[in-house]
C-alpha cells in the first residue's frame, strides 16, 4: 500500500476581525517594488467600503474584481495569467483571493499557471502540475465550499469541468474571518453551506473512508446539523461554526473523495452553467437511493429554511446534451469509485444517469 503524502495549508489565522492583519502577513512576503501583490476580489464587494478600504495597495499592487455569475473557465485563467506577465517585469510577490469558492479557485489556478507553462486546460486532472505555485493566500467571504483548504481548483474547460488537483494547489496562507460572511444572501448561504454538508455525506458514505477523513467529516456533519436544524446558535456563533464546518468538510475529502452529487453537478455546471452549490442541491435532492439518511436530513433543512430549488433545469434538453452531461459526470472516475466501489461501471449505467438527470 502506498500512502499519499498530502500537503495542507501551512498557515491559518482564525478569528473575527483577523482580516485586519492582512497587511502585516503580506509584508513579510513582498519581493520588492516590481513584484506586486495581485488581489482577486469578488465583484460583489466593488462598492463595499467596509471591506475594500482595508486592503492596502503599495507600489504596483492591484485589485482585480472577479465576476461570479459564472464559474471559472480555463480561458479566463489563461487571460488573467497573460495580463500579469505582460504588465509586470517580475512575477508577483503573491496572489490573494478574497471571495467565495469561485474567487479562491481563480487565485489558486493563476498562482499555479504563473509557474507552469502552457494552458490551464492541459492541467485539468490529477497530479499534472510540475512546479510549485507562487505564494497564494485564500480569504473566504462565504462558508461551505472548502476551497480554502482543498488541493483542487475547479475549472470549466473546452472539454470538461474538472479540477487541477495537485500537491501545489493548496494555499500557503488562509485567513478565516467569520465577520466577512455577514452580507451573504440567505439562498446563497444555504446552497454553499449544503456544499459542505454534501462533502460530509459523500465522504462518510464512501468506499475510500478512513479514520482521517472520518474524524473531519463527522465533525463537519455535526456542525452542519447544529447550524441548519438547530435553534440555539446566535448569528455570530452560526457564522463561526459554518466557517469551521467548511474547513473540516474540505479536510474530510483530502484523504478520501466526494461522490455522485458532485460528479453529476459537474455535468450540470459544464452544460448549463449551473453554479456548484446550487447544482449539488438540485442533484442531491434526487439521490435518496444512494444516500438515504443524508437526503432525508437535506430535505428537512430545505423545509426549515423555506428553500425552493429550481425545477425542470433539464426539461428541454436534447439527447446529445444529456450525453454530454453524462460524459462529463463519468469522467470523474475517482468520485464514482468512492461512491459505489471498484465495479461502479457495471452498477451505474448511462441509462440510470439519464433517468436521474431527467428528474431534474
């Protein structure tokens, strides 16, 4: 048996108001006047003075607002990398992602592609990156994706939606400040929180499960139940707890994998542009045959928070479109093996997957 030597985030600050320490953290990493820090910030914060005013720019530092209507594309990453190379005489001192999973994935991908030649689509898959990324920092402003701690950056390429999974992907530094999540709209809070919940269910019910994954998965699972079904937490406590659930949920898949909901959600994302959190919810709602207990809890959470999921997203699709989604979902082989086992190909047929997509 060969055990994987996984990297983790080497430095993490947690606490309300810890975002204020960003300047002093970055000061130690500056490589001179011509090596800027590039801040990728979710464009929802463009006019939010309470956040933007706390980012100090020096020399050639730059804030770039990232639109988050769509998930990151390989072409977008390649363009951002090209812009940095053309406008700067030296590599940046670091890349800082401030936002949700989309912005953090953009920051991770750009940091990787600045040191690895070619196009980002060529690195979609497992362990294809050859050189360490430049210094990169993740600062989540919504909780649930686990992007702040994961070894992948999810990108939609010309052929598929698939992460750049590598030992060089995780952030060098993460700042977890629950105060930054204060303005998240309720639906978004729920969908992204459910990304964490689904991470736990898929990890805890998978064939890859081990004590390492289980310890993180169980903690995140309990936190999610307390946050989404309990009534005892104050708003601030719930923000703190969900930020930790996201971290633990992300860690629970470091040594295991996710499963069916994620694989099928990638299909929806690739073909229809359905964002990851809501895509997981749409799919998971129909997976009672595979995760009966998890889906039952999910339906309770949905009812308690009065969440209405989009219906009929696949209603008007043609056969070739269903086939493309099925191809994308099936390309994520480790996810299916974790969910169903080594002989998953004989159990999960294209017909079964088509039937499930048609329900959505």
